């Protein structure tokens, strides 16, 4: 039979990979474990759906912002912007050398690469709020604690983004710089830095935007800015005022996003 | 010889103007200077900061209260579970929204409306969502945290899903249509297989981000490791807080490594794509050539 029709010779079917069903099964098991009453957080959809209407109680107040509160938000809002600018400037300035040290392409040696990466992993593993709590404990409440917390947060994010970009640069200019007999620093300066500069500026803008978003969280533990005001208003159950603050933050982030999209378009 | 050189010199284009760039740099510097000079900060506190931090460090880690691991570890596990359930909620709800938000799948007005909705969700920080909406629904505890994380995640995940769908190859979609497949089948066989690896990688990346958010939510009553950190620090039990910090660092790095490994198995170079999507709001430019 096969000899009669030699023209149709199908390639063998690829072997079915077990990775996908195994991954799916693993995900389902983790979900059941995490949602269970006994071992997990006790996630009960029926109960949530039953109480869903309670969610609208406060939400309706938040969606009716109290514009009379606006004058009292101006000063903390400016403080938030200042904190975000200062932290982004210092954080990204530190993230620049840290990012080069943490990339395989530009690290001067294996040991320094491993050490920088480990330090950055630890810095990134701690949530922004924890930095805020620690600095508030060390310095008492106020914007200084918030700025320091944001700086650490920014070093983690900025260095990670930069090192990933440096990993993917075109190797040509590096080889050219090496061939011309440049030192390591000269090679980084002339072969790599110009390639990643537009991205670096874009990351800095992104980090600034993240800082504005993070300000709500930072302020909850007393580290200054609009988050302080937000937290106080939530504590007083003044949810109309909370609504106004959220609206202001939304507009602020939206405007910053528009500006940075424009700037990034010109850069890249 | 001299003639050609002169001609070459004459033909040389004038160097491009740097005025705009210089103005932009000056403006940026001016804004930074304004922020530094006008902020109301007590800089004298900075002088003894290293000393204070060192003493705090000593009280936290030299040595930490190792016995406290009985409390910190289960709390960390609860935070991880909160992040996982939250990410799952975000993933399940964002997938259909991503289809409705993609311009090549749904109609213009629908996709615009969905985009606006996704952006509005992103404006509500998790902490505010938890306090305002989900603690009243689910009470204090990790369930409220998981719901807050889930709803907040819809914003980013929906946007990324929509953008991934917009950059698909239209061939399989047309092929499915040509066979007379109904709309839902076209999505299932023409669209989903193309975008699913990328979307699953985004979900995992979001899980890593949500793990950090879960720690934050503890201080507004969502339980988990955040509650432990907040309590130990406010009662100044620094050796216990130190141990909790160690648990957070080790657990987070471990999960980042596992999740990152799985993501790289799913799509090559997913770290860069995820970051690209996060920063520039679009899956990496290298997709365009596909």
C-alpha cells in the first residue's frame, strides 16, 4: 500500500509537549490552594457577589468630587511633584552607572556584575511602602523620608530598565571602540552610551510618572505629599474629598503622560 | 587637488541646529532646580541620617528575631496568594476587554470606550480601591486585597492585550472567516493562538508587580506580610520587622526568578518585551517585523 503511493510522504507529527498541560495543571492547583478556606485566603465568589451592592456605598461619594476642597490640595500636590522630581533626578543619576554595571555587555568583570545584580535584586524586592515606613521610622514623618524612599524605588526600576536595554545594544560600536584601543570607560562612553541615551531619558520620564502614582502609597505612612492629605481624608470618611484628590491625580498623570509621549517621540 | 577639497568643503551641509535641544535641556534643569530649591525639607536631618539608619539596621538585623518566622512566613504566603488570586481576576476580566479594545477586532467607538474605561481604572490606586470599594464588600482581609489588585490590574492588562491583538497577522483570521467560521470561532482559532503566549507572559509579569502591591495593601487592613511589617514597625519591634523584611526579600526574589524563567520559556526575550510594554505602553518594536 505504501509502496503504491510513494508521493505522499507526510512528515512525522511533532511530539506533543507536556509543558503546556503540566503548566496549566500547576496553575489550577496553585489557584485552588490560594483560594481555599483552609490553606489560602478563603476566596468565596458567591459571598462576594452577594455583598457586591455594598461596594457602591462609598463609591458613589467618591464619584461626586467636592471641588470646594481644591484650594487645600494645591500645596500638597506641589510637594508631591517636587518630591517626584527630586527623587527621579537623584535615583536616575545613581541608576545610570548601576545599570551599566549590571549589564553583561558593559560590566567590567564577572564579580562586579554578580555583586551589582544581587544588590539591585534586593533593592527591587522591597516594596516602595516599606522604604517609606523605614525612613519615616528613622527620620520621623515628612517629605524627606518620602524622597529617600522614592530614590531607592527609582534606583531599582531605573537600573533594571537600563541594564535590559544595554544588554540589547548593537555590538558594532563596541567592537570599533575596542579596536581603536579605548579603555573600558571610553568604550562605554562612546560605544554604548549614545545608543541607550534616548531610552534612558524615556525611562527617567517614566520613573517620574511612577513617583506621582506612588505618592498616594508613600503618603499613607506619613512620608509627605498629597498621599498624606488623601490618607487623612479617608480617615475622616470625607470621601467626596478623596474623590477630588483621585481626580486631580488622574489629570496630573494624564498630562505628564501626554508630555512624555511627545518628548519620547522626538527622542527616538 | 586643492580645487576638489575646496569644493568638498563648500558642499558640506551645515551642522544641524542644537537650539531646540539646548532649550529643552535648560528647561529641564530649571524645573529640577526649582524642585530642589523650593521644597520644604529639613536638610539638617540628613546629617545624622547615616547614624540613625545604621542604628536602625543594627536593631533590625543584628540579629533579627528568628523565632518570628512562625508569624512572618504564613503572612508572606497569604500575600503571595493574594497576589495570585488578584492577578487571576485581572487576567480573566481583561482578556475579553482586550478583544473589545482592539481596533482591528471590534468597532471604533466600542474600542475607544473600552480604552477610556481601562485608563479610568488605572487611575484608582490599589490602596484607594481597597479602602473605598472592596473592604465594604469583603470585609478586612486578603480577599479585599485580592479584589483590589485584580480590578486595578485590568487597566494595564487590558491595554496590553488590546495592543497585542492589534499587531497580529491577519492571515489566520481571514482563513478562519473563509471557512465560514462564526465570530467566536474566528477569535478562538484565528486570534487567540497568535497572542496567547505574549498575554500569558504579561500576566506573569503583572503577578511579579502585584506581589509588591500585596505587601503594600497590608497596611490598609488587607492582611498578609504588609500588616506584619506595619505592626512591628509601629510598635518599634525592630528585630521582628527585620526578620519580616528578610522574608519579603527572599520570597520576592525567588518568585521573580521562577516567574521570569517561565516567561522566558513562553516567549524569547520576554523581559525586554514586558518592560517595553510597561514603559512605552506597546509591545516591543521588534514585533513589527514579524
